[in-house]
C-alpha cells in the first residue's frame, strides 16, 4: 500500500520524518517495502487557464488559448484526446519555453499554423505520476494563472507499506495513522466528517435474507452476503476535474485521476478504507437498489469498461428497481442472439461497477452506495471471475462493518464542497452488521504466552489506545475490540497487540516456557513416525525421491494404475492433467533416468488421489544389482533381496511382517502374476509388493528385474516389548513338506507355527525342489525349525513336537519327504 508521508502528517502532526519511520513501522509489524522520493514538477511548469479550445481543421490537434498570467495570453497546439472541448477556465500544466524535461528543452515552435508556446503536459511527462493518456486537468480557480506548479504540488516521500492479510484495518490513511498514533502515543486529527444525515433517504434498499441457500447446491448456505448498506444522494454536481490536492494524493498513492465523481470515491477508499460505488441517478429505476444473488447460472453482466462476465446464483449483484428480463437459452436460440445482461444490473457487489448506471461526463445527480459485504463470498466471486480490484482487496481482508455510513457521508460532503452539488439531508441505512465479540483474558495468561513481564495496567492502556473498550477487575481484562479490528477474536490476539505496542525488542532472550494445549498432545507423532521411517530406509541404502503428484491418463494406462479422477483446471503441461492415483508410476518414471545396470534403490513418501479420497502412501523400488561385482561376487537385485530389505525394515522398526502370496484376480495389475504378495504389517494388511509386470517394464523401458512395494501410511504400530535373551542353546530340526504347487510357503509356515507350541522360535525355508521323485504337480519345501526354551531342550522333549507337526501336515493332505 502506497501513501504519501504528507497525508499521514496531516492526520498526525507530530509524525517523525519519513526515513525515521522505517524502524518504527517494522517494530509495529508493518515493514516498509521502500520509500520513494517524488520530486516536485520542474521549474518552468506553470498552472495556466484555458480560455478557448478549438479543433484545428484537417488535423487531430486542438488549439488551446491560454491565460498565462504574467506572460499574457498564449496559444499551444495539443494532440491530447482530453484537450478537445475543454471548458473555459479549466487549468492545465504548461511546460513553458526554456524548461527542460529529461533531455528535451521545450521552446516556441510552429505546429499546423499555430505558434505553440511550450507544451501542455501529462502526469507521466512531468514525472509526477504514471498516467500518460491525457493532459493534467484542474478545476478553474485552482491557482492564479502563471503560478509555478511546484508551489502547489510539492515534493513528497511515498511510503510503500507491506500489509499482512490480517491487518485490513491499516489499508487506509486513517487506519495507518490510527495505528501509528497508538504506537507513538500521538494525538490523531481525524479526517473531516461529511454532513450528518437526518431523516430517511431518497433511495429504497433491500438486502438478501441471512442464510441464503445457493440454488445449485442446497446443502451450502451463505451467511449473509451484505449485512450493512448505506445510500445517499447528491444532486446538481458539476462533474469535471477533481481538486489538485485530491489528484496529488491519488497520483502519489498509485491511482489515475479521472474526474471529480470517480476520484472522490477512490479518495474516500484510500482515506477511510471504505470502498464506495457511485451511480448516475438517471439509471437507478424507481429510486430503488436491490442487493440479490444472480437469478440463474450463466447470467451475463457487462462492467463499466464493457467487459462481460458470466455470473450465477452464488454471486451477489446490485440491481435497480426496474423490471429485469434475462432471455432464456430458448429465447436466445429463437432470436439467434446470445443471452445478454438484463436491464437493471448496476454492478457485481464489491467487485466492479456495471455498464448500466456508471458515471458519465454529464452525470449531475449521483447515488452513493457504501456497504459491507461478506469477505468470503466476494473472494470466491472475484477469484472465479478473475477480477482483483482495489475494493475486493479490502473487502476480502475485512472492512470495518460500521464504516459504511461514514463513507457515504464523506463522499456526499466532498461532492457538495467541490462539485457544487446539493446533498440530500436524509440517508438510507439497512442491515445490522456482525461486530467483534467480547474477549476475556488475564494478565497472567498474556505474560505466560509472551514470556515477558508487562503489567496488567499497561496491557489495559495499550488496548485502550488501540480503540478497545477495556474493563479491568484486578488481573482480569474484559475487552471489546473496535469495529475496525475484525482480526481480534481470541485472547491470543490481545497478547499479540500487547507485545507489538510494548515492543518486540523487549522480548527476553530466554526460551519461553512451552505450554502445549491438550488438543495438541501427540500431534507430532505422525511426523516423528515419518522421520523414523525415512531414517530406517536410508540406513538400508534407499534414497528418497520427491516426484510430481501430477500424471496423465496415458501414463496411468502404461502403468496400469487407476485413471485419475481429480483433474487440474489449469495444468502446467499436457502430460500433467490429473492427480496421481498410485505412487509406483512416479517411481518408475524416476527409475527411467538411471542407466541400465546401475543400482536403483529409491523410496517416496507422498500423497495419491484415488476415487475414494486422498491418501498418504509409501513406495519402494529396487532395480539392478544390490551389490556390484568387485574382487568378490556381488549380490543380484532379485525379488528375494528386495523382500529381505523389507524384512530388515520391519525388524529395525520393531514390527512383525508377513508376506502372503497373492494369486489370480487378487494380484495387483502392476505385479508379475507369479511374484506378488500382500504386506501384513503388525497384523494389518497395508499394501502389496512383488516383481514388476514385464509388460509394464517394457512400456517404461526398464529391462531386468524390477521390484516394487506400495503401502498405506501411517504403518500400524504396536507396543514395544523386551525380554532377556535365553541362555539355553537352540534345538534345530529340518522338515521337508511335499504339497501341491499352488500351496504357498506362507500356508505351510502358518500350519507349523499353529501346531508347534511355545517352544518354536522361528521357521524359515532353505530349499524348494521340483522333479523326481516328487510327484507331478507338487513340490518339496524344506524348512528349518528352531526350538528354544528356558533351559536346554532334550530330544525326548522335541521329538513329540515334531511327531505332532508331521501328523498335522499329513492331516492336511500333504506328505513328508523322507531321507
């Protein structure tokens, strides 16, 4: 936000010089992005009065006859579009002969038969503003003709203040001055108030009821849309250039002066922070304003610049009291015309004015709208339509709910004073705004949060200077924030204001006491679990990758993952049009970047977006040799090695892991039908692992063994248990079970664990054999059983257990391979 230092100094006579404000504003939480020194217009630039404006036949130039005061009458030729038809008395900025602007020295020259004495200039040409579309125009009587412009348009310092989204109260000259006054303990001189209304106004206003239901979604309701509306009227305004002082402030604040009526609206927004809209009364049918939501989806509104916007029942519109007819699609088809804006739309509330009702050069009777709109509703509308105006910038952050009447009064007063208009004494006020509620806190609460000593009395004084109503009983404070501080809602906000005005520099250089709210207890567990998981995977040799969450239908088809259901409205590229539904395609894409034969051992913890909702998952991929051949044989990157790494991961995290073979339709599309397993972590099914399907490997150009895992996060945990290692030696037994080939090792191991009893410590396979003398269609799975007790187990104790296991195997229909 840009504001001239002189404007703030008018509101705060004791304000320090501009350079001294930089550390002050930083201490207030409102740092400066910069201070721009804007010089006065060069010497030789004079304010002169136009006595006549006549077009030069056959050219696009205008002959201006000027009263240059001490220099007498002069003439110039101007090609500016706003030089045509200038009324007598209008004042312009004249660059007199002998004056240098930039590298150009101006003098007297002949132009189309006119002896042009210097040049009438724009703000951009004079270096005082950015507008170069036309001449700078000022009302008659602004100064005596021939007055050097620098006497009334002095040099100034422009403060560029960085305003955080929660501090909407300082998005105006008054708001910033008010905050500076509280911080520096200065007396504030408020801006002049407009004429106070008495009685009813001439405009009738109706607002939408609270809790309006949006037609397209009956489950969604809007809180209010507009809860406070003020309307006033001013008649007989002589529209034209706005006063020089107003143009100067608007220009320094980065706005382009247009005419008195529009400039007054913009000026009041910068001064008070209240956006207003001004309408030509001739277009406000039946002297009535209706604030309502769009009549139907697809309604078209044309703004004051002629641009068309498609709105709907979720967008708030300002209409007049005239009959509104919006052609239906069928009517438009019958007449071969597109549906257009229905008559009576004055604008999109709080966003932009409409073509119907906009101020024109001959506007004399004005209707002033000053309202408070729902910030969330306006933000949605402006974002959907792609319209970001100065009014929206303020409304979406939170305008003072009680400011609307004051804004209307101020506009009415300025138009009457500088436009010769007659402000109607009455005003129309509709609605009851929601105001900040009462906040209760204790001094001990605030001191404990801040970690610094501030007396309760000083807290009350600080909050009172900020405009709060404070009631104190001992250490307890009952605080009612002012209407303009819509950001103050909880006692922690009071603590922030106390710290800000007491001085952040007084915060002690010791760590504050950590006080965790009960709702936050354990909030760090998920993050800590992720960190532990990352460390464990890194310790096993995996490298973490972070990939795009965006994918395409083509990539999902290649990887045989689910087609994306969440689509991007504005995708970055044509191959990133949706949100991924699985993690492994991203890992396959990352593996493509590695040369053939190089070890790839990567993992990713990321989010996927399947049809049933957003999920967090863990993905692992291994490709290439686990250990390369050197002076010793390497370790091939087989599925067995990959499974071993997963088992090591579970062991390092203290988890139990079971891999259950998947067959038939249960095999995920990404996996080889014969090498696919379900991951059971601490007794819960969390995902799958296996060898990548050869056809998918071919699609991604990944030759050789590639193993992948995808599991849901967070991984289920279990309570840690510890026991002393047994001092007794183990008893080993080997057993070869002959079973059909479709019987997995997991089924064999589950049977043996179930029947062995408490002495069985582990069961592991060490050999699989197919061929004679094993019958056709069967295989031999040899396992090693390890028994251990609290003392040394004898053969007499272990042999009965083995007999029980052999019996259970045979009862299952399987057999035992004899020596």
